């Protein structure tokens, strides 16, 4: 083979390899799209349906939706198995005992919840799985505590209590509950994107109104300058005020240019949705907590001689709202 033929062989071989690689990447991308298409459509429905008019919108959202789902799955893996709730568990399990002041409180939470009532009424099911959210409160007080071998009074203590128990998304299995939470986390993020778009629209409208008001004030000030106003006020004062208004108008117009660019086209709307889903940790976090408590809910130091149990919790934080979350399971008869 001549040098020229060898060179052409290498060139065509390189082109063929590039084409094969491109084809493989395209097939892989299509497989990913097939798996994610339903999730992508759910995101579009919950955020801004008009972005379906954007060419290849599914491909443009693919990476962001996959990122959001991976984050959701990671959060769910950190949640321990469902905690059994019952009067017997309240006596035996320190976590259940800590969450409810009395066994009657536990029974009331489960039996009076309308969603739980409907779940057991509508289906012939013996057990329910749900997400339980609570508010944790720590109260400083004084009480008795062991110090060495002595029982001492008026010792500063912190009492941990849980209130505002609410149950969400009752399902027939823990697998089904985790699947429901995965989907709802995605919709939650899509809704945050919708709210973010609304905030951008509101800011744009506010800036436009602010610009109109500043322009009106400047027109009035300049009009007064052609009338009798110079006789009634100092020229320096009017000049200072006009300069301040001019400066504010310039800054407002610059801010308005930026605000309009953020939502100038449907591609910009899609980009806002993509950015939110690509940063799910900004909108939802789960942090593990560990508390050592006695049967009265008093927080104990790690080296305290008093009998107590260490319980692991998870704190859910979203948009500056914090709740203690736990997966739970319970039967018709509690």
C-alpha cells in the first residue's frame, strides 16, 4: 500500500470510527430519553407547558431531570426502613416513645387523620405505610438529674418534644411509598421552577412600573423648570433631585434589561426550569440528627450516667421550613 493510500485509509477509518461513536451516543441518548420521557413530561406540565414549543425540549431537559431524580433517590436511600407505630411500640421503642407524649396521642394521630381513614375505608388493606412529619421543639427548663451518685434538684435541662404530627401519601407498601416520594420530589422541584419564573415575571413588572414612575417624575420636574417653579424653590435643590432621579432611572433600566433577558423567549423559560432541576440541593435537604433522650424526653449528654436511648432522626429542610421526617407503618388496629 502506497503512502497516499495509507493516508486515505487512516482518514476514512477515522471518519468511520467517529460516525460509529456518534451513532452509539445517539442510541444511548435515545434510550435515556425513552426512560425519562414520562418524568420530563411531568416536569413540563408542572412548570411551564409552553416550553413544549421549544425544539428538542426533551433532550434539553434530560440531564436536569436525571440529576433531580438521582438526588431524590439519594435522599430516599438515607431514610431508614419504616418505623412501626402501635401502643406496644410506644412502650418498647424509644423512638416512638419520643415522638408521642402518650399512647393516646399516637392513637389519635393515626385514627383521626382523614387521609388514613379514607385509605382503610376504600381498600381492603390491613396495613398502611406513610410519611410522618413533625415539628421538633427544645425547651429549656429545670429538673432533677443524677450527678455521680447524688440526685440533684434544679439542674438546667433541655426537654425535646414533637408536635404537629401529620401523615402524608398513605400506600400499601414501603416500596410504593418510596416510589411515590420519588415522583413527588420531582414535581416539587418543577413547582419551585414555576414559582421562580413567577418571581422573575413579578420583578420584571415591578421594574417596568418603577421606570414609568421615575420617567413621570423627571418629566414633571423638567416641566416645572419651564414654569414658575424656579421662583419657588432653589435651583440647586431641583438640580440635585433631577440628578438623583436620572441615576435611579439609569440603574432601573439596566436592571430591566437583565430581567427581560431572563424570560425573553421560551428557551429562556426552559433554561430557568433546567437550572432549578440541576440544583435540587438548593431547594430540599435532609440532614441526620442524633439525640440521646430519657423516657421523659430530657436531652442527655453522651457521658451522662442517667439511663437513656440514642435515637436517629432526619430533618427535612425546604425554603427555610424544617420538619422531622420518618417513614412509618401501622395497621387498622393500633
